C-alpha cells in the first residue's frame, strides 16, 4: 500500500521540480522585462514600448496553449521587444511555461 501512495505523489513532485526549474529559467531570461511577479513591470519595462506582457492578466491566457506560449518564446514577437530565445532547450522551455502558468489567475 505504501508504494502505491508514493507513486501517486511522484507526478506532483515532478511538476514541482518542473516549476522550480522554470522559475530559474524565468529569472535568467524573462524577469528583467516581465518582472518577478509576471506583471510586466520588470526593471527594463520602463524603457519598452509596447510594455511587456502581463502574465497575471486573464486575457493573456485565454485560449493559449503551452505550445502557443513556447512558440512565442522561441521566435519572439514582431513589433515588440520580445526577442527570440532559441537557445532554451525543450525541457527548460516546458518548465518555463509551467512556471509562467503559476501567474495565471
């Protein structure tokens, strides 16, 4: 019985590790513009027009899949300061999006 209980906890533990790794990737690559709270108010945001996305806004997440968010991170967004980040590997990118989803209301 104990083994079964442990197996039920492992998916949650793996998700928590993904989110922790994603936070590290976010801090290194995204926080300067998007802020530590994901609200688009990072220290570099003052110089940007248009302002960085606010990940705490429900409208941002409406209808977006993880693949949509990953594509924007990989390729950037024309007409904004959102640069492409092709150097982020697939595992880190998935972890980054898992962390970004923690900002979702």
